[in-house]
């Protein structure tokens, strides 16, 4: 993840930049970040993981969205607005949908690491999503063929629910009946 423009910017400046730009830009604490183009493996993993979630969610009230889809994180317990573009988003509360984006806190977010964005997703976004009380955060590492699932505990902190390398069933705490064999992803 690269800083798009040095310095801090207002939310209004961010939206003006976005209006005239096709890049995937996120806004976190006044900094505008540009997402790298996804690799071939990234795209394959996203498609396979998304397909598994789509099949699981069929007939349920939750919806799945793929990047690029803006999530405007808003919560009563956190000041300010942050705009992120997760690789996969699952939303069960429809009240935050607008024509352009979702405003609120999604239930489950998936970030697929790229060599250039690892620290951003592993540190910045993990802490950001935890502070906004995203119930479950999946970090997918296609370079190591791993998936790590973090869930909020009773104290509002993330703890590892599951971690798998290359093979085995990965599970969700949020969706107790969901499981996926990593051999279907990698």
C-alpha cells in the first residue's frame, strides 16, 4: 500500500481526488493510500473464497461485495471517518447502504495480502477494524498459502479464531456452519 499524496487531507479533499481518479484510494486518518493492482493469484484466491462465501450465504440475509466497493467506516465509539476498500465484504445490516457505498460497520472483512501491502493489512487495518468492532477479519496470504481468522472477544479485542497453512478446513466463528478446505482456495 502506497501513500497516494504526501501530507494529510480532509475528507472533502479525498472525495475531490476520487472524483477525478480511477485508482483504488482509501482514506485513513487523513492519509490517502493507493491500493496496488492485484496479482493473478490474488484474483484467483479472491474468486474462490468469494464463491464459497456466496454459496454459504445463498438464502441468508447477509450480502457479499467484492472490491472495489467503498466502506465508509462509521461508529458511535470512534471519531472520524475512514474509507476502505476490502477485497471481500460481508454485510448483514442493510441500514447503511447508499447508492455509492456502505456507511457503518460490516460484519466480516477479508483482505488478501500483496507484497507491497502486508504491513498495512496486518497492522493498520487490523487495528482499524478492531477499533470499529468489525466482528470478523480474515487475512489471506497467497504468498504463504495461509488464512488467519480474527474475531472480536468480549473485551472488543481481536483474537485468533483459526489459522491454516496450505491445507485443512478454515472456519468462521461468526458463521458457525461455514467451513472451507484450503485446497479449494490454493
